[in-house]
C-alpha cells in the first residue's frame, strides 16, 4: 500500500500528534507500536477516516482519507469487540451488510457464514456475544470487518482485553488472513505478532513517528527511545 502523511497534527484539549510527515509504499501489513499515550490510536483513527485531523492530510493508495468514499474501503476492529449485544454473531454481520451494503438477506447470510467459517466460528455463529469467549467475540468482529470486503483492515490492539491464550488464538487467526489480498494497519503490544505478521513497523513516541522500518529494526533499534521500549515490553 501507499501511505502519505503530510504535516499532520491532531489536538484534543492539547496537541497529541505533532506535525507528522511520513511516506511508505509497497508494504502490505504495517504495525504501529509504542507506549500507551504515544498517539497510536489517534493515528490509526485518523488514517481510517473515523476521525478528522486538526491539521494536515493523509493519503492512502492515492485517496485523501477525508474523502467520503475512503470509508467504504475500510474495516475497523476495536480494542473491545464492539458487537451489538442483543444480536447473534451472525446477525451482527448480516445486519451491517443489509443496512450499509444493500445486500439481500440471502447474500448477507452467505457472506457472513463465509467469514465466520474463515475465523473458525461456524459452530458459534448463532450465539449472542455474551455467550462466547472474548477471543471468539473478537474473531467475530474481525469477521464483521472483513465481510464488507474492505481494501484496508485496521486493528487497534484487538487483543488488549484478552488473556494470553485467547490473544494467541486471535492473532493466529489473523495470521491466517495473510493471503486474502487485504492490506493491514494495526496497533499491537505483541511483538512476536509484529515479527510474524508485519512487513513494516512504525514506532511512535510522544505523538511523533520516532523510528520506522522493517521488523528487524526491533532487534537493532537506532534510537534510545526504541531501545528502552523494547527492553520494557520483552
Ligand atoms: P495510544 O493509543 O498510543 O495509547 P492515544 O492516541 O489513545 O494513544 O492517545 C494519545 C494522547 O491523546 C493521550 O495523551 C490521550 O490521553 C489523548 N487522547 C486520546 N483520545 C482522546 C480524546 N478522545 N479526548 C482527549 N484526549 C484524548
Ligand atoms: Mg490506543
């Protein structure tokens, strides 16, 4: 994919992203890492178009992410699964397809089943979110994000609320998606997953892109800040 970030700043009550400039092309799977509060979620939300920047622009694959049509090519998986609690896993997906993608009930069912199968949830799909494990619910929200056939899938710490076993289960399922022809931009604290799944890594520190490169930069950081980070998360 091609990502261009130009003079990007973002402010809530104070400025949290400070004049980012960044260019990347050809990589398919980009990890964003950094300590809590460094601006990872803000950046990924701005890239997905969920939020608008205070200043500057982001272009992904040639399109300004503030264009309305960018929304159509994006799937987003949040830290907490964010499923509708009163709907089965399957209905969570078919509802979105029927309401936002004009699919018939039959088409929606077929697509939902395809992605639920892909995420190993065929035998769980008629259950409510509260009656499945956190890992299963999170896999269902990944299935939901994929079901709209996005070009780019964003995941913001999809395993943050899961224990190590469920974390492994969800991340293994994501790794199996490597060849489905999507591009991924994700935030995670699981460095083994970065090594296995990312082909490019962005390290954020205090609202800036501090260091970036191939995943190997994690084994040999240039900056003291990334060295310190690596020491803490290992
Ligand atoms: P990370 O995802 O790396 O933990 P965030 O992007 O969530 O970082 O946060 C960056 C900074 O912006 C933090 O100081 C955080 O408190 C602040 N922040 C994030 N979201 C909001 C918000 N909706 N309103 C006010 N401040 C926010
Ligand atoms: Mg965050």
